[in-house]
């Protein structure tokens, strides 16, 4: 039986369907058909522009992050696909807070829809700290198909793991 570490929160019936796709070597094809649009955001500068565009479109009143970058150190295994941080520094007589968003570099090669999903997630954290109902409503406001994208990204990570295992064997 194939271990589906990214899909463990989902019902067994759904996991069974994924195992069938894997056994028939169709998971990659299904994802490619569903998400044919390649991601064109490949640099930190382009990522910053992309994030700020989504922010201005959907979250005009939220704090603007001072830095947005792809991060090679974020580990999917540790469940960190993106981070948002707030750093406070004393500058003269003022306390200045800066916000940063870091996106795992796995999104550079992922389909464009998956990048939008993680950016929506990190932008939502600018207003909502916890993963609660208000947070997910904001994610769905930015990316209406957020829940499906999150699930399909888990499928994508599963497929990447399978491809890496095949390459290691072959």
C-alpha cells in the first residue's frame, strides 16, 4: 500500500482513489491536465510584484510586506510551504515593524494555480494569525477554489515524491 503522507487528513475513500491513480501511473497526467498553466513567477522580484498585485486587488487595507522571497530552506516535510514573519526593530525613538513573506522554492516549478494558493494563504495571515474560519474565508476570497487547490497541491507533492523515488531507483 502506498503511503500518502500529504493526504493523511483526508478520508480513506479519497486516499483509495489516489492510490488507484498512482498504481495506474496516471497521477501526473491528471495533474497536468487539470493545471496546464506553467508558473511564470521565477524570481524574487517577480514574486514580490505578484504578491503585491494580489494584495492590492484583494486586501487593500492590509499591511504591505516589506520583503517577499522564495526560500530554499523551507521544508515541505516540516509542513512549511510559506512563512510570514513580523520583525520589530527600534529605529531612533520609534518601534518599526516589518512583515516578510517567504515562499518555499518548490513553487517555482509548480503550476501557477498552486503559487496563487500559497500566496493567498500567506496574505491571509497578514490579517488573520490563526487558521480559523475567518482565515479560510479570506483565503477563499483571494482564491475561490482554495480548498481544491490545497488538496491538489498535496497530490502534486505526492507525485513529486514518487518521481524522485523513481529517479533514485533508475
